[in-house]
C-alpha cells in the first residue's frame, strides 16, 4: 500500500485552501443569482453577465415567434435547392446567436420558409415583428462593378470574418465558392485601382478598391478603421449570404406548451433533489459527503453560469443534459468516498486512505467522463438546434465534474484533513475511532 503523503500527492492542500475554494464557489453562486454589469473603459457601454433568472428558455417554456419568410422581388417559385440553402444559412445564423430551440421548415410548394424560435430572456414587449430584428438582415448581398454590373451575390460567399491584415490592422476576410471565385478573379483582373461595391439590396455597406487580381477565392478588405467596424461588416456579409433576399410576410406569437408554471415546478424539484442528495451524502459519507456537497454546488452553479452568461438557449433537452451531468457528478463523489472508506476499513492510515481513495477512483471517474464528453462533442459538431443545446450542457457539466468532483474535492478534503479535530477516521467512514497516523 502506498505510503506517500496525501498533501504532497499531485495537489497541495494548505489549511486555508478549503476556505478559498468555498469562497470562490459562493462568489459564483452570488453572481449566478444577481448577475453583473461591468463598465467598459472609455465607453458608456457595459459588459452584461446575465444571471440565472435571465436564462433564455425554449419555446415550450416561454413561447416565442412564428414568422413566414418569402423571397423578395423574386419572379416565380424558388427551387428546392435554393430554399434548402436559405434554410441552412438561417439555421447557421441562429446557431451563432445561440438560438438553439427553433424549428425552420421549408414550404417548397409556395416557396416559403417558416421559422419558429423563443423570445429573448429580457423580452418585455413580446412584439413578433420587433423580435425578428434579432435574426438580422435578410437582404440580398451583391458585389457590383462601378457601372452597376453584378459580379457576385451572397450565394457565392462561403464565409466572412473579422481578421488582422499583414500590417496588423483590422480587416475582413472573404472566402468564395469555386464558381464565384472564378468570376471574382476575372473581375478583379479588369478592375485594378477601381472599387467593387458591396451592397445589401440597394444600401452600400462597403466599397473596397481592387489592388491586385484575386485568383484563389480568398480576399481581404483592408482599411476598415476599427475592430468594431470589421466585425460589423463581416456580420453583415454573413447575414447576406442568401441565394435571394427574404422578407417576413407574416409573424405571430407562439404560446408555451408548458409555461412558467412548469419551469417553477422543475426548479422546485431540482432544489428538493439537491437538498436530499446532500443530506444523503452528509449522513452516509460524513466529511467526504460534506465536501461532495460543495463540489456539487460548484458544478451546478458553473453549469448555470455557462448557460446564462453567453445566453445559450436552455431547452428541455438541455435540461436533460444538465441533470445527466449532475448525476455523473454525484456518481464521481460516491466512488471516491467509497474508496476512502475501503482503505480505512483495510487498516490504512488517514493520509494513505485519502491518497489511495482518490488515486484508485480516478480511472473510473475519468473513463465515464471521457466517453460522455466524446459523445457530447460529436453532438455539438454534427448537431444543431436542441441537439446542440443538449450537447453543450452535457459537455460543460462533464468538464465541471472533473474540475469540482475530482480536483476541487481533493484540494478541499486535503485542506480539512490538516485540522486535528477533523482527522478522526470515523468522519471519513471508518468504524473505528482512533486513527493510526
């Protein structure tokens, strides 16, 4: 049996460490309850850290918007391919906005795209027409020569991003599809030292001057002025990467199928379950159970902050991911506590029992968390919408399980075991009173 010191094994644990870690968890808890507004230096704006009460919930809980989009100034009915492309771009845009509970369907017969998504967390007017502004412009993006000839449209754009050019100045990168890249190469070869105007419908958003022929389908728009302007231009170009302009021909409100009452019931059930779990851990595992309560609190608070601050939509599937990850957190703490009890009942000293208890439980905890993390990552890569919400909450929960259930628990219990009154093996699950330390 290993004889190394627990306090010197991988994690240093000074007596005050428990209070530092517990303090961090309590600060995060307060932040989760109250939120925080941080002033941005030199500006009148604030960085808003949203509280748990400002979490954006799914349609089932709070309701939302139902909008019908149709091609603007388009003759005939768009092809199924064009409608599918428009749907993909709208879904990608909603993923980037963290609107994960949505339903985007295509009516190929009438050439319509139907979009349903939940209200924002701070919505007060519940005006469907106003809520559509969140999706951004649905105008047609065009690249025009000086004489007005259209070179490219938004359908030729793969993506745009704010970057820094070779002079370390804010710029915007553009990537074109192969067909568009060929036309752009021909146009830029003819228009050196002339502007190519980028417009949303008839509104000019940029007019960069061609400096050289661009033949590889990747362009850089320089002389933007500031990072904020570069980000805004890139977002507009991405928003206009549609095969045609769209306009909302109707919008209405969607009533929640579950409602706030159901959310209150779920919140109460979660609180009661957490209290019962903590009582069980305290009564059955004593001091390790006390530490487990702190680690579980840290995990729950961390998950809620990871959802509320970036305004990720919390769907029913996302709630399932939260519950599953918390269950894995309980499992990790139970495994560690049982290992410590086994070591003590086999006659190990307290320091050795704590060391071996964590070391021998670590492989089981890591195996379970890694396999679930892989599944969550795959869901986030290949999924979208509610599947992305489930994968995100599950992955965050698994990561926090490792940080709080293993690292923080080890540090905290190592810290408390430094105090002489807390070195009684009975507090760690042993049947005997005196410790052989």
